[in-house]
């Protein structure tokens, strides 16, 4: 039921939001082609030479990262359940002059012919895990997608910042932090769909809602390891922006796991 509700929200306004956020697919493609490495950033440290690599980007949204990977020589497939995301991503790839395979599916209901262990890398990035009420089935799908020795590369927001700490503006060069959450809370929370902040004012009405489940780092690591994936890297990162006041708090994490 939650998946249906979230899917409906992601199919109501996403294309317009990406136009407002990134420009037309043609405009966005020009920017990505100028520096595709910047669009993917630190994850490249774990991907190696991309030439000819078979990568599947789960919940790949508007295709910005996928197109950048394709420009660097990878064969890229995106899985996402939003028709509006597919439209933007497909037009973006065409404008960038690269091939992009887009599968319009719920990740947990991919057809059996996709689950044959043919991918070198499963790539998942930022704001994905909280859409799942149970992580084990998700990483079970990841295990089936990967060839033996293939890698899961997962980047997401750190649970300390999504579940525990809120941060506000600075006073006397000091960022105000408050421990306001319950790190071990397992309830679903309702929030505005992520793209709503990018909608132009004339398209803003009552924002679409999604229901999310925020996970602890221990729950995430355990779910990955429980599905035959050997965790090789768990890297916790501070704020990567120019705002130095958050440097002492983990803002994101990266997991690299290998299919046994």
C-alpha cells in the first residue's frame, strides 16, 4: 500500500520539477557532458575503469547520474517506477548522445529475466532506502542482479542526520545542532515528495506526500550482509559542501559490498 502511494506521488509533477531544477534535457545534457566525473563524484573511487562495465542504477530517477556513467563508457540500465522520471531521463540520454536502458518497474517486482546475475555493478544513491519497509528483499534483488564478484555501491544520507539531529543556521560562526529524534524509531513518517521543492511557483499547490521508513546504520549493514553480499567498505562522510560548520557530524555513508 505504501509503495502504491509513493509511486502515485512520484508520477505527479516530477518532470516539471526536473525542468525547473536542471533545465530542459538538452540544457542539462550540455552541463553533464562538460564534466561527467563531477556529476558522479567520489563513487568513482570504487567503480574503477567504467569502459564496458554493465551497471544498473536502482531508483535512478531523472537519469543524471546514469547519463554521466554512460558518457564515461559504461552500459547503464536504470530501474524506477516513475513515468515522469523515465521521460526526463530518456530525453536527457538522447540529448547527451548516449544509450540508456530504462526499466519502468518497482525494484521488488523486476521480471525474472533481469535477475540472472549479469551486472558488474549495482549502483544506488541518496534517498532510496527510506522507501522500503523491509530492506532484506531489496538486497535480495541486488544479489540476484550481480554477477559473482560484482559490486553493490550504495551511497545514502547518514541515519544520524535523518533520524537524530536537526541543524539550523549559524550564530557567531557556530552551527546549532539539536538531538531531537529517536534513533531507534521504526515508524513510518509522512513527508513532502523530494522533488516538490524544485517545482515552479505556478505549479506548487498542496505538495504530494510520501511515506518513509528511516533505517539505522546497523539495520542497513545487517540487511546487506544477510543476502550473500560481503561488505568490503563502510565509509562515513562529513558534509561535503563548503559549509564547514557541519564537519564534525556524519552526513552520508558509502557501502561497497561484493557478491560472494
